[in-house]
C-alpha cells in the first residue's frame, strides 16, 4: 500500500506528522511526502521545514492521499 502525504507551503505540520506516525505502523505501507518536486517545504510557523521525498509525477497512483490542513489566518514567513 502506497500512502502519499501532500506537503505545501504554509501547511500545518501536525496535520501531516500526526497521521504519518499512525500510518507508519501499517505493515507493508510505503509512505511518501509528496509535492511538486522533492525538497524543503516551509510550514505555517515559518520556522519548521519538512522535506518532500517525492514529486507528484513520481507518485502517480497512491492508494491513499492525505492532504494536511493549514492555518489560513497565520501568514507564512518567506
């Protein structure tokens, strides 16, 4: 089972990391942090950075897609 957790600028880290910790317990599951391209993604705090391990193109048909939320009222720092 392939699970894609979508990362994007301004996302709430806990909304990705919490489910990751639970889903990572599934035997045989392959978890991927995906974005437009692999690399660092700045979360809504403007301080914490998560890393996308794969691009959307590298993960064309995951079995499960998780899209974390964001704090719309919290501006992200560049």
